[in-house]
């Protein structure tokens, strides 16, 4: 090899795995942040989060140097949990019931985080990848639930997962003068509208 030639690049280094105690700290911080964000908002003092997690403020900043890093991690954790609920619900319920239960969890994901939407739309580059992560993670989960319920004859078979996700997101927007439960009631009406029952009754009546 010529003296000045660059050495061939090796395989990319695998991400370092956190030690068990460090991973426990990260998990505790994420769970504490979820709770604090729900009650106080995403601008809550760092000490409120670390006190609940049982770690020092230095530990928080070691793992999440910026507040946006913590917000992003919490959002991704919530998305992952919602996606993981799909297979669990399918194993425990009939297809239509599993779909309805998952859509309620999805509604809760969209509607329960104080100040989260404004943070995500703040223009901070840290959040740029989250919409894509959201769709890439949740669309396959909802597609599987819809396909199973449609194959079982319980819901209409012409509903795309992304369309349904966007529709529920619109229903979760705040409405002046309405109680916090308004979105859940509207989503309940939408879920009822997915049912194949009325279509079957209509065909029967026309025969």
C-alpha cells in the first residue's frame, strides 16, 4: 500500500450498550419525565423529574444534555409502547375489539401530553425525524389490526391505516368550550363507523 494511501474503512462501530445501572437510570428518567410532562408540562423543572426518578440532575444531563433530547426520547418511548400494544391486544381480544382498544390507546397517545404538541412544532431540529418515526412505527401496527378485523368481517375493508390515523389526530385537536373527554367521545363515534354491521344489515334489507 502506498505510504500516503488511506487505510480501508472498517465496518461502522456498533452503538455502545449502556451498563445495566445506566440503563436503569435512563428508564427511570423516561418514566419520571412522562409523569411530570403529563402533570406539569414539558417545561417542568429538571429537579422535579430527577427527584421522581431518584437520580441526580447531573445524571439527567449526562444522558439528555438538552431538554429537546428528553422530550424526543419520551415521545419515541410512547410511540414504541403504543406500537407494542398492537400484538398484545390482538393476542388477548377478538380482532374488532383489539382494534377498538388500540385506537383508544392511540387517542390517549395523541391527547394527554401537556405542551407536547407545541414543543414538537417549535421548529427545533431535534424533532425533525419524529413525524417519520411516528408513521413508520405505528402504521404497520394499525394495518395489521385493520386487516385482521376486516378479514373477520367485523369492519369495512376500505380504510387505510394512515387515513384513520390522520382522522383521529384531527379529532384530538382541542375544541374551545369542550371537556377533555370530547376527543375520546368523537373517536368512539368514528370507531363505531368502522363497523361492518350496518352494511350487512343494509344488504340484508335489500335482498
